[in-house]
C-alpha cells in the first residue's frame, strides 16, 4: 500500500506533457543545438518534449542527440537504420508520442519556431484540430526564394487542390501542429511517400478538419544542405497518383506502364537506326530493338518504379537477365492472347491491344516477383 503511494507520487511529480515536437533529421549536426535553444525560449510556459527522428545521418547527428538526451529529459530520439523518407519519419515520430498535441518542425531553422505557441493554442484553447504554419497567408512569406522556385511551389500547390478535403493555403508546408487522435485516425490511410506529410494527412482524412493558419517567413539555411533532390518531384507525383487512382490500381503498375510506353518509343528509334541507318535485315533489326527496349525498361524501372528495391552491381546484371526471361514469357502470352482474340473478333487492333495489355500486366506481376524481389 505504502509502496504503491510512493510510486504514484514519483509518476505525478512533474506536470504532464502537453506537446511533442517531432523533428526529422538527416545530417543536421550544426542545427540541433541552436534549434533546441530556440524551442526552449519559444515554448516557455508549455510542457514540451522533442522527438527527433533520424534516418541514418552520417555527420554525427544521432551521437550528438544521444549525448543531449542523456542529460535533458525533454529530448528523445527515434533512430531508423537503412530507411529514408521524410513523411514516414514524421509519422513514426508522431506515433511515438503520447501527448494530446503533436507539432512537426524542420530541424534546419527554416521554420520560425516563434509561432509554435500559436499553433499549439489554436488546438488546445481554440478547438481546432489542425494548425499550420503558412507562407501564403497572413504575415507569411517565402523569404528569399528565387522566382523559379516560387513558380514550382505554386504549381505543385495547385495540383494538390482536388485531393484536399480541407482547404489549406500552404499544403506543401512541413510545419504544423495536429491533435494526436486525428493523426491516429488518418494513419492507416496515409500514403507515406515523399516529403508532403501535411498534404498526405489532409488528403487521407475522410472529412474536412477544423484548421487554423498562422503566417511565418521561411528562413534561409545556415548549416548543412537541403535534401530535396530530383526525386522529390517524382515522389510528389506518386503521392498524387496514390491519392487518386491508387484505390483502383497500384501506383507501381501506372509507373511500369509509363516506362513501357517510353520503351515503345525506344524500340521504334532503335529499329529505325538498325534498319535504315545501319542497313541490317529486318529480323536482326527488330531483335536488336527488342533487346534494347527491354534493357531500357529494366534500367528505368530499376531507377524509378522500384527504387525502393533498387538492384546494384552484380544484382543489377542478375536482375536484367531475369527481366529478359520475364519479358520473353510476356511476349508469348501477348501473342497467344492476341491470336485468341483475333480468332474470335477479327479486329486486328483490339487483338493487338488485348495482347499488349495481358503481356504488360504479366511483365509487371512476374518482374515484381522474380526481378525486384523484396
Ligand atoms: N528523418 C529524415 N529522413 N529527415 C529528413 C529526410 C529523411 O529522409 N529528408 C529530409 N529530412 C529532414 C531535414 O534534415 C530537415 O530537418 C527537414 O527534414 C527538411 O528537409 P530539407 O532538406 O531542409 O527540405 P527543404 O528545406 O528543402 O524543404 C522543406 O521545406 C519545404 C517547403 O517548400 C520541407 O519542409 C518540405 O517538406 C517543404 O515542402
Ligand atoms: Mn530546409
């Protein structure tokens, strides 16, 4: 009895946590300490903790955080090895929290932490479910952005319009606070690809959210470099596809099909080259074009469609050979089905398309199983 009372006392000694701040990091060693200092100042009067989610930084960020977390109870770290992705990192950090409200902020000081209390209170006091930092409303601004980046950001924002169930002025922002139960409700439906966790969140909720917007000026990076690369655009398209056609067909099949279309172009190009420029016989030219197009399809799918299971080195060659095998069987299926349909309906182009579709779907399914094994 006495023992129990003592234990309860220990647990209740500190005021309950009110806010978890999730901070994704990838090589942010120079920013972690200044950020924590700034958070301490901005969040005075709120019981908060920081949950860093590190995806295999190699610049000492996780070691630095380990040291800080050992002496500062407000700091925790989720460490992921061999995985990468901003959205999934944020979700994992948020799911590791137990506070009623979760905020997300970049580690690189580009998000103005001074509006965090406003985001927090919009939810805790004013009954909103989501509060976002915005560069496109109120006092918000994009700071020192080049006109070209502004245009891209606006274009991407416009594309997002149709899939959002909640109107947001800045769905691309990675700076927001949300009620944890709302996040849990959305979690099973999230696409989890790419960078756009906020967009994913509002697109995944079956209903509009009560949202508050607070303007801020996007800062300039002082330490380290941006991790946004050429893949970001592709991941954005994947997110949009998953949220629209994803219910009916796998996004990878759409990508596989798009690569296949390009492959037809490559085939015709090679055929023209071999036949007309090099003067080879048709059969040889066609054979060379087939091999060339298959190799092209393999390389592109390996680079984009299946970059999560990308084959390298020896495995690349093994993958290519298995892809040749898969496509050969696909060709047999293509001709077989095509002939069957032709016998039935005598429409040459219907038969051609039917054969091509069956062949392509076979290639997709079989290569996902044989070539890009998990
Ligand atoms: N854990 C983890 N894993 N963190 C990551 C990853 C990742 O794969 N990629 C980036 N980060 C971390 C960075 O360390 C940084 O703290 C934050 O996520 C933002 O990454 P930046 O590389 O600085 O992105 P940015 O500044 O170019 O883009 C930011 O602003 C955009 C606004 O236009 C991001 O917040 C974007 O989501 C946002 O759209
Ligand atoms: Mn940044």
